[in-house]
C-alpha cells in the first residue's frame, strides 16, 4: 500500500520510496523537500534530523545534464521561498503559503529567510552529483581513510589496453608448455587470433576483478595446475582405453562386410561407412597426437551401447558384442569430465586476462567510472569500511536519490551500506525517487531487481505522486485503463512480476491535472491511442522497420497539417 505524498508533511527521516510516474511533478517535489530540509521544517514525526546546508544534502541523479537542471531548479525555488519569507513577494502556490503559515512569528520568519538565502547562495557547493561523480569525489577526499590511491586519468574506453593483456596471457600460458600439454592448448585455442576473439567475447564488460600480485599468482597457479591435471588425466584415459577401443572397432569392422546382405545391422540407420568413420575418430583419439575429444554426437554414442547396437539389428539376425560396449558409458563420463575441466580452464584464462587488464590500468593510472564504483564498494565493505560509513553519514545526513529505477545492484549495496535501508533510522534520511516503468539503462548495469529489493526493504514506507501535470486527461485516462486492466486480470500483473498473492510492483493509476486541451488535426479531434497493424508476416526486425516508417509518416502528416492542442472555444 502506498500513500499519496504531501510535500509539507512527508517525513524527512528514515528510509522511504517515492514512486513518481512521468509528468507527476517529481522535480518540483524534490525542490520542495529540499526547501524543508534547509529549514528543518516539520512536526516531531515529519521533521528532518536537523536543518541542513546544501553541502550536507546529498542529491544524486543519472546524468550530468540532469544534475545541472536539478541544481538550478532547487536554487530558484530557494530564492523564491526566501523572498516570500522576507516579505518581498507573495507565495505563488499552496506549498509556499502553507510553509509560510508554519512560521507565524516575525523572528522565526527572518531566521528562515536567512537560512534560505544562505542556501541559495551556497548552491555552487551543493552535493548534487551523478553517482559516478560522487563516487569519484568520495575516493579522492578519503584516500587515506580507505587506503587506496586514486588514478589521475578517468576514461570510458579501455579497449586500447586489451591487446597487450591478451598477448601477455598468451605468452605466459603457452610458451612454458611442451608435449601433450602444448598440443592440447593449441587444440583448445587454435591460434592467437581465435584466442583473442573468444576471450574478448567473455571478458567482463563493466567490472574487472580487483587486481593484486596475490590474485594474479593465484590465477596463474590454478590454471597451470588444472591444465597439467587435465592433460595427465587425458593421457591416463588414453592408456586405459586404447586397447579396449581397438577391440570394439575390430568387432564392428567384422560385422560390417562390403555386402549389405551379410551384415546384421540395418544399413539405413547403421551404415557401414558411417560407423567406420566413428571408429576412425575413436582410434585417432587414442593416438599420442590425437584430439582431446573424439567428437561423437549423443546419438552416435547411444548407438554404440549394447542396447543401441541391439536396436540396429535386422530381423532374423543376432549379434554377440563384447561386454566392453557396456563400459562405454564410463568412457563418455570421463570424456565429459575432461570437457568440463577445459571449460574451467577457459574461465580461468578469461579471469587471467581480466586481471592483467586491471593491472595495466593500475600501472598507467587509468580507470573508468565502473572501476570507481567498484573501488568505493570494496572500500565500504573492507577493513576501514565502518569508519568510512560513519564519516559519510556525518557528511551527508540525508540523501535524495533521483532516477532510482536505473540503479544497479552494486549501487544499491553502497547506498544500503551507508544509510541502512532496513533500519529506518531517525538520525538520518534516504529518499529513493523513481519510476520502474522508465527503467531503460540495463546496458549500464541498471537492474529492476535492485529497485524491487529496495522497495521491499523500505516497505511499507511507500509514497506516490498521484497527479500528472504534463499530459492531457484522455492520455492519462487511457494509460490507467490499459495498465489497470492488465493489473486486475489473473496472472503476473501489469509489470509481470506478480506471483500468486505477492505483488512486488503494482500499478498505481494517476489523475490528470484537468487541462482543457485536445489534439486536433484539420479540425478533427484525435484519439489518445491509435493502433496500427500489418497483415504482412514480417520477422521482428522487418516489423520494427515497417512500424518506424509508419510512425515517421504519421508524425510528418501531423507536422505539415494544422495539428495542435486547443482549448475548448479557441
């Protein structure tokens, strides 16, 4: 259950979630809450832990452009409120009128005006940041506290360092090998070009492991020991199975004479030429220079079992295969184990390249913003983490986190470590503002699951902005009807997260501001929703292209016509 948010009585302490759909006045509300934080406004259950300066109120949003806009909107709102408290102007809205009424005495109004004026003039030093910039500032300001140096160069592109890391690992792992270990390595990787392609495909895109001499050594030793053990196991398996495979293949060869009439096997499903190819692969595997895997399919292996052989026998024929065929299951299991070990070796190689890349970046004093987030996360969890948390709580007693729907799990972990969402502590405050319907930054690690986790952590302290101030009433009503219909039907709900009685992300309808406007085109009212469809059996890509062209044509017609929003009687 979520409560409508009243900017005058919203409790400015503890941990709370504000869900703000598009157009519901999120920035206006943020600025109003900021004014109250500066004043320390509210009754005992609604007031913040104190009256704060802009440098103490942490405000985070997603882009640099958004921080500039938000900072300016807050500064203007502070100046407007200060002018009202000084008596230089009249309140322009109910919020300011009610706020002014809460300071009836002239002395308290003068002090409030002074605080608001001081805050507006101090906005150049306000703690309004993107999360990346804030992490960077914290690391720079607390280098000695968390015991890590800070790099001189911040970049978003590390691709120029990847080739050197790949070359280093190729040389370090391949050059010391000889004999069977050398041959198995080249069978796995073929050459440096394919090695580079495969490793880069699996290399972590956003987060590298924490580099240290110890971590590099652990990875190198693990890979070397695993590779040695795997090749030794391969050699032992060949020694054990070479005579057995020779017996099995000789028996099969004897059962597959040139004349089809003389063979007991069905030549449609167990052709002599095909079976001899299987045997050739098995015998080649047995050779010292043979491949690490005979490359038979599951169906081919199944046909070589005792039951599989019997299933291929023609009517009126009988066979008496060696009992060794029944042991092929153990052989297949051993080969699968070798394949699993090679997969583990691949993962260790990817980790080794990632560690080498991290080492290169440390040596040239270069990091990206993801690295910075990772380092602050590690500092908060490390030996000096408690001291760092304490200093950040003192520095930023309250935090407003905008666009929270685009938060990653790591970012949530950092915020939770500092403010402890479950604690709902009265001596600090963290207010998460977002709209899960606008979570679009998955490519930058944004994770709707982090939003759901935070939403559960602060339950039931959920608040809503309930009125849309941007869209005309028909559009708002249409959205409500579409989503509420999906929400009320049996099943996963409007956002497809509901399971039985658990609805971690319900849909909340909003009201329209009641603007008396309507979209007209050539004098005719336009519907809030237009549905377009095609009868052509397009694939996904073709459908997107076709619909994009249709939308462009439709917008073109609107722009070239006398389309526009008109109020009644205009």
